[in-house]
């Protein structure tokens, strides 16, 4: 066997080993392929990706599937590879509420997401435990996503309340936790 043939054989062998490693370790080349794999692993979806938002450790992928809303977390792993995180199924929303939402956290990264069921909603505000108010007036195909980062899992950064306003600034929906 010539030297060139040995190099080609070894290169093919390394590529096969690398792909086998990726398949067994749950690593993916793109965030969307990691997201799709997480949905397949629990027999959910395929959902429609509505919005993708970056954060320090990866991406939040806001999706809609039938009567479900989800915000899957996809984390960066090994420089340029991706691994799926948590919550690919989200929640089944209640269309009788002006807005329906859920929230959660992973370490010091928080997210609140949901759907707008009332066409009058023009602005949504959330209040954190330390009094910080986050507002959103641009929505993603009727969905919304708030993200924030706490300092060392400080309780002051937990979600405390949400309000939805119409175009005149009147409160349509309000809920305190």
C-alpha cells in the first residue's frame, strides 16, 4: 500500500470516528439541528421556529407547535458544536386568557415566554423581585420572549409580576407571583 493510500485510509477512518463520536455524545453542527433532535427524542413536533435569541451560553429557540408554545435552550459545546438543553415541549396555552406564559431558569439565566391571545395587547411588562421592569412592544408572530441574567442566583432577580397593556396604556392583563 502506498503512502498516499494510507493517508486517505487514515483520513476516512478519522472522519468516521469523529462522526461516531458526535452521534454518541449528542453533539451537533448547528443549533437548529440540536433543537430538532431534542424534539425528536421526546416525540414532539416538529415545531415552527418563530424566533432565535442569543445568550452567553448558547441560544433560545422560541417555537410554536399546534396548541403548544416552547422555548428550547441550545447550548454551545466544544467550541463550534451544539448540544440541546431543556424544555423542548413548553406548555399548552390557554386561548381564553389575554396572554398565557411560563417562565423558568437555568443557573443564573432566566426566561419568560408566552403567547398573545388578545389583539389589543401592544405592550408587555414584567417586574423582577428587585423592582427592575422589562418591557417589550415588538412581538414574534404573536409570541414574546424575555430573557435576563441574575448575579449568582440572587433571589432579587426572580420573576414577580406581569402586565399587558393596550394602545392607550390601559392594563388588559395583570398577574403577580
